[in-house]
């Protein structure tokens, strides 16, 4: 379905994970603006970004372990 080039080096994985966390955090902040009418960085938005970061690292770790098993 997709190539594993995105997961070959840890600096690339960390960079994409941070980008992923930023985007998910931005979505949470904008949803606060939409539903509460206030643009603020809430603990919920930070937690949402942190969960996205940890989730991406977990998936990347699984894919990298499968890459090492096939080599």
C-alpha cells in the first residue's frame, strides 16, 4: 500500500511525529474555537497532540521492527 521510506531513520520519524502532533493539536484548538468561541491552548488540546505523537511513534516502532525482521 505504501513504501517504508518514511520510517527508515529516527530523525525523520520524530519530525513527522512532531508534525502530526502539531496538526492534531491545531484541530483540537480550532474545535475549541468553534464550539466554545474562545481561541486558547487548553490541556485537552495538548493531550490530543501528545496522544497523536505517541501513537505515531508506536506505529513507527512496529513498522521499523517488522523492517528489521525481514532484513
